[in-house]
C-alpha cells in the first residue's frame, strides 16, 4: 500500500512539473484547442478567441435570404444630360481667333446623375422614378451581375413620379410583386439602391405608416412611409418585404441636410402595377377628369358654410365648358360622392375621378344649399401635366 501511494505521488509530481514547464515555455500548446484561435500581441501572452464552425445556422433576425432574392433585380441607372453653352461673340473677332484658335461656337457641357431602378419583367422592362430619367438624353443601366445596357424610355407618369424604361438583355432577374394589402405598420422592410453612388446597398427598417398623402410631392399620393435609410441615389430603388418581394418604389425623403432622417416614402406596388401596365400598353396613363378645383373642408370652412360634416370636398372653382360645368356643378357645391362612392377629402376625390373612364357617363352627388342633388356628366380625359424641375 505504501509503495502504491509513493508511486501515485511521484506520478502527480512529474505531471505537475511537466505542465508547469509547458505552460511557461509553450503556452500555445495548451490554448490551441478545437474552435479556438490565438492572437499574439507584442509583449503580451496570446489571446484565445473562438470562431463559429463552418456551416453554422443563421442567427434569428437575418435578412440575407430576402436580400439575395431582391438585389439582382435592382439596377443602377446612369443618366446623361447634354446642354449647349451660348456662343461667345468674341470668337467672331479675328484678333481673338488668331490667339485662341477657331473653336466651336457651342460646346457640349454634359451633366451626369445617378438613380436606381427595378427589373419588373424578364422582357426588359424596368421601373424607376420619373425625376430620375425625365431630363436625360442618354441612359445606361448597370445590373448587379456586372452587365450594362442602354436604356430606352418607354413612357413616364409625372403625376405619380413613375417611369418605365427598357433594355435588351437576356436572362433578366425580374422581381416578384408583393401584397401591400397584407402589409401592416411595424412590418420589417428593406430598401435597396445605390446611395451616393457607393454601390448597391441594403438598409433595414419598418413600415412606419401606410396611405400617407397631402405631402405635396406628387399629384396622386398614397405613400408607404418607412424609416429604412433612403439617400440620394436610392430614388427608383426597391422597398421589399422579408421575403424579397416588391412592396414599393423608393421615391422621396424628408430631410433638412440631404441625408436620411428616418422618414422616407415609397410608391406602393398597387399604384406601380397600374401605372406600369398603362405605360407599357399605351405609352402613357389615361385618367378621368371633370374640370373642377377642389378644396378640403376645414373646421373653419365647415363653420362658415354652416355644415354639420367635414367629409367631402368643396368645389372652389369650375372650369368653363369642362365636364362639371356642362353638368351644372357650381362653385360652392360640396361633392359628397362619385358614382355612389362617398368622398372623404380632396385626395380621395382625385383618386376616384382618375379611375373613371373618359367618354363614359358618371354621376356626382353634391350638397347645395343644404340639399343633396345628383348630377350626371360625361367624364373627360385628364390633361397631361408636365413636372417642373428645379436645377
């Protein structure tokens, strides 16, 4: 028994001595175990770090799959606008021409700008914002896979700030349209585009609000509001859900500095689809029109008119010989309904009138002198409105 105890004690002593020597002279032998890496710092012992094994599962909350699906469908649009500088009268003077040469009286001064777009069809149709392409003389479309092509303008709709261009390439990755009717405030969304020209970028946020209007951005407004970062260069890019499906086209931000303040707006896919189909089939969008100047009913106006309601819209003016004028609509009338559908405000009225078919008959329910009346009219075609740009 005594011999066994001495043998055990000697074995332990030798083992501890060996461990002490290894720990002092070769500490990395102890620290380098599976899943650990040593980082040597000058003048200090190595630091052990752990790395995830290859093929580790995704952490909860990753949106890499949605990004993988949507990013190939988002393109960069480079536009060129050529302008002519006025002829310098001094160039007609032989003395000046002797020293400066026989230069051209007009010189090209090209301006370049950048935007984004979304491949909506494998046939080459791309959606973007009207303000991205409206002043362009030339367009170049760059795909995420490195391919480039010349873009041809199919048509624009300034009143929703949408445009359709077309490229001739094969095997185009068209995006899938999402269901905006199923989207709710608080849903996670991704904004994809080319901000500031740095390259394709994905930002994440949530749906902050739906149906935003009265912003003064477009004539017809029904925006998705999001806090996903949208910057210059993102215009025309995609706002997608967590499955990578298109919910809207990023179009504007509220900003005092040019950068994102957490308030961005996207045109919903329902509007996008309607406008796109009209542009592809006819080159433009046809909307109904009745020739009136509407005004929202404010509490002050309701009190001055003695109204007991704030829904509807006041007809502030009527275009002479327009559809409404011919039907007997008078300034001061309150429009309550179109074809029996109630009108809530001016934006609702514009949207309902726009959906009417030009040349067909419709009915207006108006309130005049506290009495309701129904007037029938033939819907006109809304005139084309050109969007003014500020250079």
